[in-house]
């Protein structure tokens, strides 16, 4: 099942649209978005609403819907 979401870079307010498959992981989203924005993937996490998403979770397990917005934020615990 394909889900279309918007990933928002909270550092600069820009966003990208992504098409995701249920087997992809949150980490896959971070890797793709970080590469797009020229950032180090390990320094970021994703947040949906007030909840941080686990990097190992699969898209099919986190209840994403078409047109959801996900925020890419600096990892509050630090990162590489």
C-alpha cells in the first residue's frame, strides 16, 4: 500500500512530498530526506504530532495516512 506524506524540515521550514510503501522503515524516510537536504541522517528523528517515531518501525505499523505531515527534527538525544 502506497502512502503519500509531506516531510517538513523544521530547521528551515521547507518540505518534500514522499511516496512510501508499507515495508519501508522510518529510517528510510530519514535517510532520503537527509540526503535531499544535504544533512547527516544520524542527527535527525521524525515526529508525527507530539510522538517521536522509532527508526526501526515500518510504515505499515505507524498508521500513516495520505497527506499526513511528518516533521524531521534534530535528534533531542544527539546524533552523528
